[in-house]
C-alpha cells in the first residue's frame, strides 16, 4: 500500500499510545478512538506500543514476565488477585503439572493428544502398570499438547483485542502501523507472531521483517509518504522503532525471537524455577503470592523492574538502521538527500529529561525522577516545551543511553521523536535540534491521568515543509465528555500511590495538599469540639 500527501498538501497522523487492555477492550477506549477518527479523518494511525495488557488475567496461562521464561510460571501476584476477583481460573492440567508433576506409578494420563487430557488414579488390576520413565514421557507429551492448545487460545485472544481497537480504523478504512512496548510480549505471543496477526487486518502497514531495507525487525520499519503529484518522490517518512522491553531480555538480533517462539510452546521444564508465585495449588504458593503482592503494592514499578536492569532500548541494529534507512530513502529519491522523518517508539530515551528543569523538592507539581534520575525533582522547562505540555509522572527511560538521539541527528532528516510508555505525560520539547514528545494513554484499563486528559495525539504535516508540523492533543474531555463510564476506577488510577516517591509526588499536587489540609482542619476542629465537651462534663 502506497501512502501519499493529499491533494491539498496535507497528511494527518494519529498517535495512539498505551491502550493496554485485554480481549474485552474497554468501551470508553473504543469511543475515544472512534471520536478522534471521526473528527480528524486521519491518513495514518500509529500505535506506539503496549496495545496488549500482557499481565491481564486473560493471559494467565501464557504470561511471560520476561522473554525466555516458561509461559505461566511467574505470574504477578496482582494478576492472581485480579483473576480471582474476575473469576478467571488457570487451566487445571497445566496447574497440576507445574505444582506436582506425575512421576510415579500411582498415576496415569488419560486423553493424550486431546483437548481435555487429565490425570487419573491408576487401577493396578487393569494391567496398565507402565514404568516411571514411560509415565514421564506421557506427561511431557501431554504437557506439550496442552501448551499448544493454550497458546492457540491466547493467539485468538490477541486477535480479539486487535479486532476491538482496530475496529474504528477498519470501518473508516484508515491504514495503521504498530510497534511494541514492554507489556505486549507478556501475553505469551511474541512480536513476530503479533506482527503476523496484525497483517491479517486490512490496512496494516507492518511489513515482514527483512523483506526490504525499510523493514529491519518486528516493530522497526519505515513508511514512506510520497508526494501528492504521483511522481513517486518520497516527501516524508514515518519511522516505527521497537524500543525493547526490559534491559536483561536478550533477543536474536532482529527481535523475532524465533527461538523463544519454540520455547514458549514447550513447557516440559515448567516449574524448574525457584519462583513459585504462580503456583496457587499449595500453601507455599499462596504464601508466596501474598508476599509478592505486598512487595508489589509497596512499589509497583520497582517490583516490575526488580529482576531486570531497567527498561529496554532499541537494538544496536536498530540504531544503525536509523542511519542506513535514510541513505536508502535518499537513493530511492535519486538525490541522496535525507528525507524529512518523524520517529515513533514506546520507551523514551534519556534525552527526554533535557526537556525538564531540576527544582527543589518542595516545588508544587514537581515529580521525582526514576532510577538513574532518582533523588532529583523536575518540572517542565517552559523555555523548550510547547504550550499545553503536561508532565504528570517521572520519565521511565532506560538506565543506559545507547545514543539513539545522537544517531538521529547524525543521520539527518529526523525532526521529531514521539513516545508513549509514561501514561500521564503529554509534553513536546525541542532539545538537541529535535522535537521530543509524548502521547498519554488513550486506554481506560490502565493507570493514567483524569479521564478528561486521556487522549490521542494528532499530527498534521504539510508537503512543502513537513518539519513545520502542527500537533495537538485530542482528549476525552474535548471529544466525548468530562467523565468516563467508571470514574471511580480512573480516580484510583490517577491518585494511587505505591511507594514513597508516589506519596511525595501526590503531596506536591496543590489540589491534593489543599484537600488534605481541609480534611485535617475538619478533623482537628471535630477533635477540639469533642475535647471541649468532655472538659465541660468533667468540670460539672
């Protein structure tokens, strides 16, 4: 599919970040997407990662905390609890095999190769004694068969999720492209397979990885936008970049994880890890689950990153590709010149902190930095940020700076890099000769700002000068209304604090401080009144 500037010289793009939902996508999310498309009539929609809420209870049997794990062996305690609330149960056989693999002659497996295998007590009188080794072989066979069935179920759930949030785009016949975040793979279906599923839908611009110099890996590819005159000249390019997930997650060069794909379907070694937080079939597993939840509740982001070296970065190949693809586009144009380009990815690089200004800890609305930037407080630097910019939380970048922004500058042509990941941020700053910006979450199943501030970012480019683009937020408050269908949940997601940094950030919000002071004043007045009454009674 070839994309071109319109006859009036414009090209509109919608950035949708962090839908982060399960198979039953929230109706409010769909309403927001529908309203944004109806209002703007975009030429392209880009999804910048975490479309999938990989830790959703719907994926409890195939959840991957990190790539390379056995599916379903390291379930988040918060997911276990949410699953119980929603009445979602783990597959009974996989749970039994992980908790207590059958290794003696007292048990046999019935229904190998079917959709409903089960462990049954052996009747020693029927002559089917068998050996322990044979039983183990049966167990491994049935385990693999069961894993394949469960993974097929997860693939369908991913397909259902895509169908839900892509519905408005499909109905309006809007082309779309998607890259990946740190939660997409956690459902157990990796990026290469998700790419395959996306391509089942009409209008998908995700190319097959390696099919051309413009397609490096799943989530990293270029979308040329040709001139409106039909000459074939590339007037601009949209670059999608896979920014990785967690720093200790290895990949096979192109992030296709073909080895992991096979590994994800083989649960023969399930239960080999010492982490039993996913095993709820015994008392020890229950105690571990409760302990894990207590740790998670005290610091959700820290607990998510506890066994990693922080968030991920684009691969070395992707950094080099950002330069090479500009040369490729220049050659296709016949002049060798860099093409004006905007890049989209999930996790922001460290340079996003250069859009901020460090301030004292008592500054109203300041936020504390994360990990490498911990111990420092920041507000937006209004000298470099566009009007309407909003900083709602710390920038969750990787601990390592891999030189991506410098690579963009060295390559030439790149004028902007936009990300998602940090759901409450919606600023655009200009530093290092490039625009760095955010779109906040457009989902309603994840944490984020108030309903009225959740939204989708619109870009409008002009063919004669794409660098001088216009961008603005299309928020729920502007498009739909002030309140969502579940304001209690949104209020909790906006104000929930899980660690001391979160508490301090909340206390820096003037409205929170005023509210707490008001409550404190009322309580003090009530206490004073009660003491006065007691004192009068005592005097009598």
